[in-house]
C-alpha cells in the first residue's frame, strides 16, 4: 500500500502502538529547568545524552555579553546558568552564551548537521516544526513531555491526521517563502491545520532553497499544525553535505533518505491546493498570523467579516494595532524593524536583506536591528561583510539569539511602537507590552526600514 | 498528577478566540525555574489593564483555538494554579491540549453554540468518566482519547507507565531504529 512520508517515519519509530522513539531532543533554557528538576526529584537519569543537545537562546542578551555569568538581568542569568549546570550534571552537550556554535535552537540543529531526513525530533518549543523541512517529523512539546523524553527517549503520541498542501505554479519575482506561508495561514486560518501533520508539496516548494523551506515549515504551528514536512531531495542533500553531524557514509545515507518521499497514490486525510503564482508580498495587520493581507491591499473592514467572532476579533485587533479599516498597507509606518528569529535569521535571509539595501540609509524615523540566528551565521555574515553593509545603512548589528521575536531579553518594543518584523508571531505584547508587530519577509522589512513605511518590494527599485 | 473526574461549579467566561499562551502567561514570567507560583501572573497584561476580569471558578469557557502559539507549559500551570480545573472551548492548539492532560487539567472540546450556552448558564458539571457536561437546561457529550482519559482518571504518572515498556525500548534501540540520527556527544 502506498505510504506518505509521515507514515514511513511514524512506522519506523513506533516502539509500540503510539509510543514513538525520539532520535534527537533539542533543549533550551526556558522550558527545561523544571524537567531536569523532575528527573532529580524522581532519581531518574537522562536516558540518552548522546541524542540530546542544549543551547541558550531565548533569554540571552545580544549586546555582546560574553558569558552567562555576565548577563545583567538576574533571572535570565540564573536560567542560563541553570541550563549549564543541568547539562553538566546530566552529561548533555551544551552551546551556551559565548560558544562559537551557540544560537537559536532551530538554526543550530540544521547548521550542525544534527537535523536529518527521516528522524523524529522534538524540543520544548513550538517552532520545532522548522526541522520538518529536511523530511523529518519534528514538533514542539511542553515541559512534562521534555522530562518524559529525557527519562525514556520516547513520547506517547495519539496518531495525528495528515494534510498535503499542493502549490501549483511558482512564486513571482520578489515573493518569498515567508509570503507563501503567511498567505497559506491567511487562507486556512490559525487553526486550519490543527490536529494535522502537514506536507508541503508542488513545484513552488521544490524550487525553494533549504533555508526558504525552513521558513515555511517553521510557521506551520501558526496555522495550528503539529508538524510541517517537505520531501528531501538533491537540494536537501547538497545543503547537508559536509556538515559536522551528518553520517560518515553520507552517500549510503542519501540512498536511504531517497526512500522517504510520499509514494505515488498515497492518501492524506485532507488535500489542499494553492496557486503559488497568485501570492503577493504579505503584511499582517492584526494580532494573529492569520490576520494578513497583500501589501497592495488595505486594512480590512471588520464589518465585512464572515462571522460575529471574526468581526469582534478584528475590531479588537485594529484597536490594539492603532489602525483604521481602509488604510492602504503601504501607508503604515513602522518605527522599528527587526530582522531575526528562527523564521528568518539564517545566512541567506541576511544576504537578501543586505542585498536590498544598495547603499541606501535607514529612515530617520526608524530604529532597525539585525540579529543573526546563530554565532556561526554571525561569523559567516561578517566574513562576507554583511555587517558593514547593515551598519553603514544604519542598522544595529547584534549577537545571536531569539531576541525581539519574543522580547525575553532586553530587546523589546516600547508601548505603542510599531515594528516590521521577520519573526513569526504578531500576538499582543509579544515583542513588548503594547508593541505592535507586522510580520513580513526580510526584504520587505529592509524596504520598510529605508522608506519608513511598507512598500511593494516588486516595484521598489 | 492528581486524579480528576467530576468538576462542578461556577463558570468564568473569557469571550475571545485565539487566546494565545503569550496572553495567558507573558514572557517575563518564564524566567523562573520553578513549576509553581504562576497563578498570580495569569493574563497579567489583560487583567492589569482592566481588559478582562476573571474569578477563579472551577470552570473556564472561552473561544476557538484556545492556547495557541508558544508551547510554554507555564500557561497550563498558571490557569491551574489560579484556580481553574477545566477549560471548555470549541478548539485548542495541539500542544496546549497535550500539556493540559499532563497536569490533571481537563481540556473539553464542545461546539461554539454549546460553549455559549454553558457560559450563559453560569454553572456547570463536567463528568470525565461519562464524558458529559451538564448545566441548567442542557447536557452535551465530549470526545476524549481513551488512553488520555484513563490516565487523567487514575492520576497516572506518564513516565512510570512508559518505563514499564523498558524492554520494548531497549529492543528498539538494539535494532535498526537505534541507528537513526547523529551522536550529539561526539560533535
């Protein structure tokens, strides 16, 4: 019987019915301390330190603070130091602040070659779906499950449903994978993928680079999906070749990985078709990633919404965002720009953003910052001179971490500030209490920084 | 985990959809390394700004896609420690739902219309064993995975249960399944 890629990975990892073996457990400082403490209280060991890796990302300052001990915020310092101690006590490799391989957990997994096709990968972080871009089954879990994986290297999982989204046609010039996933969430809604593992397929997906595919899978959770997946292919294998953690006999592994893609005729619980060629650069206008529209459109009118719940939610969102229905999106003026996060902080994101600058300067009305996803991305960007391009244009060039995506560190918006952000969530207060977030692609963020308002990147010279 | 079965009493209502975990427990409270003490920070910004008022009744009713966004289990801890024992909503995010069931905190999925009726009634009785919610003027059945239900009713410890399958895990690791993936300790 023909099988989906999901079926193949699930079946290969079932220890017994609905008990899945986990090949890689990624750990960070925020959702792990209570799990480590749980192990201690019950006298349990961490079963497989060799399948576990930890990094400090959510809480770390991006101002060049060299070690955990020097973090100014006492609570953040304690949390990062706790991670270091827990990792040492339980034998887990840790890339903490100051390590040359420290970074956002979903950036370092792929760049170290730890993320591989066919694997099961979990992390106490909802954006774990990112790793599905390699044809892995990867999903976010809570702290109780983190402890469960630490103790047993397995997880109890009810069998999810499967969805395939087929994209016909190709993305137009200037339209990115960020726009593709924002448009998809706009169409399906913030719970349109709830209960599903989603496979992204079709010509438009096959044409994407690995880093662009990671952006798509990353935001699966914003549509409610449990995991996003893309079939591994030559682009995947090329990206992985030579990375530190990949199998020694790489070619033999490639032959195995080639068996993973969904078989012809395999069936999904739901199939969706989206015309990729019709997608435009997107900007969110509200307080969920599903509240999104084309940059050429206007802020929608709540009165024209389908249901009373949608109308109410839109009215509240517009009030929070300080926007009026009917305003052209291009007239919205962000005062802050954030290029970073596990969605868009990889080297190609920074190359694209820097490439769009072309000698221009950040508008006087805007404060803009670039936060590389990892220390390795930062080093690579500096070798290529991208840091100079950003700094000469007036962007701040920072250290690696989650930073203003969630503002746990000092990088936050002030009350009422409006931000064009390459991150993944525009929730109320996400980037700082009272802050107003508009999600966009890296090039759209760059253009907004320079012009002081959103522009259609396709017509921007 | 404490065993649960019948939850009965007054209903608090949060009439919003897409209540995300960033609202339930804002980021500044995630820096703590403990499992307790989150109740007082529940809906920190909304409550302090006077946007919502919530009494710590046993039952909370809210809108669709409750608990969306971040995987932070702190959201469940905060709701539970504030005093709620169950949330009834038309849908939940997968991770929030799962986190709830690991903490003896019951997520109940019912259609939007039914949620509104329960909210209006102001009092309800949730019966996990029989998978029903009843209120003055109505009753509804809800679905829940049989294994999750068994664990909630028994207050069973997930890890201890899984470790009963230690032999199966060892057998899996000794087979081809044990060879997947990198060795993180040798990087």
